[in-house]
C-alpha cells in the first residue's frame, strides 16, 4: 500500500466509524448513539463507603455485572476488565463492577476479590447493596437481564444468571454502547469507545489537531502571498519578484510537508492511545462535514504529485510548463489548506454537543 493510500485510509476511517453507529448496540468509537440514561442509585463500594451516580459523573465509565462465587462467565469477564484497566491507563475514565449476589458479596468480600485481581481501586470500583435495588438498576437503567434462581439443586456458582455485557457510559451518565464481555474483541471495541468518550467529554486532548490546523493556515497564507507576488504587473520578468515568489512557494511546501509528518504521527501514534473524536452534527451539517473531509483528503492525495511536479519544473526553469501546471495545482493546494482548517473548526471548537 502506498503512502497516499495509507493517508486516505487513515483519514476516512474515523469518518466511516462516525457514520456507522446508528442502532448498533456495539457502537463504534465515534458513534453519537445514546441508548438511555443510568438512573440514580445508592450502593456501597469495596471500601465500605457509599456510592451514588454523582460519584461517577464527570468521567466515562466501563460497567459490568458479576458475582464472586460465579462459576459461569464472571471470571472471564473480570479478566477482560482487568486487561481493560491496563489498556485504559492514563485515560480519564473509571471502571465499575456491580455484584448481583449482594447477600454474599459484602464490601469485605469485594475488597479481597479486588486484591486477587490486582485491581487499581482508585479507578476500578466494586459495588454491592440491596438486591432489589441492584436488580432494578440492572433491568431498568442498563436494560440487562438478571435473575436469582431459587432451585435448591442448582450449584452455588450458578444461582444467579445475568447478562455478560460490558457497557460504556459517558461522563453525563448516558449509556453509549454494549459489548461482548467474554471476548477480547468485545473488550477492545469497548476500550476504543471509552477513549473516544473521554475525548468527547473534553477530558483527553492533544495539541496536534491545533498544530495541524495552524500549519494549514500558514500554508494558505504563504500560498496567497506567493500568488499575489507573481500576479503583479511585470513580476514574471522581474527576477527579484520571481525569487520572492519561489521562496514563498518553497516555504508553503515546507510547511505542508511538516503538516503531513504531524498528521501521520497524530493518526498512527496519538489516536490509537487517545481515541478518535467524531463529528456529532446531524442532517445537513453532517453531510457538509463529510463532503469537506472527503474532498479535502482526496484532493490532498491527488495534488501531492502535482506539487512535486510544479516545483521540479521551476527548478529546471521550464517556466511555460510550470506556469500551465501551477494554474491547476495552486487552487487545489489552497482548497486543501483552507478545508483542513475548516474541518478542524467543525470537529473541535464548533462540534455540536449531544442532546
């Protein structure tokens, strides 16, 4: 795969993900989907302290149900949560495990269980409380099944059946996705969603988007200045004017080259750690955004070899061919630079908030 193909794929991937959320329960990282809100609760943590919904607002959280005596899916689910704890290191978020066997799973039992799994309890909370309250929370807030089986012949570790889902909740307490809690694939999808939710909440940020937008702005100004210099009367026969034009266009190319390096670093190094941020607009705004993004990327790919050709022609002093090709290359280069700034503004300072 060529560098240009990689650049296109990197830019389009988050856009496709943003469009794909819809009604899919395993929501993609940047999906605007909301599946409901977590209702108020009053429970106890492994340290014996009370916890309410307010204690978990302000940061996204990853939720699962389990019980310590479970001989079914719970150990595998907890193993997935333990792996997620490491993968979410440094991401401003929380992890929450809710016991569906509160009669046995007292705070003391949960504290031992957390220790057995080397849980970082500053980030990962284990909750218990009244059974009726827990089951109501599971069914009514999370829309997850849970049932205590009353048959005395059922072995101890199978006395409670419950959904084996990982649930992503945003910083406002809204449910944003359901994922398979027993598989690595489900966990990885949930982790990506959590990183994106942290960025959506403005809790996780990088300077690279602003840097890239600034580089695009500078490139556009240099391009404009270069065009003005060479369009003045007599400029084409004035060596000093031609030199100024050449220096401005070389500077524009250098700035664009730095932008490309920053862009690739951001998408290949920063985004995998921090997650994508999706455009949250709807209707015409969403259509306009994706038109700008896709046209920006496609024209950037098409224009790069044209820019190199124009510069080479200038270097060889083949002015007629240089001037002819520059008439096509310059407006596309300007469009790419300006739309890069517009996309940044749409995705960051002016990205609509979710309802």
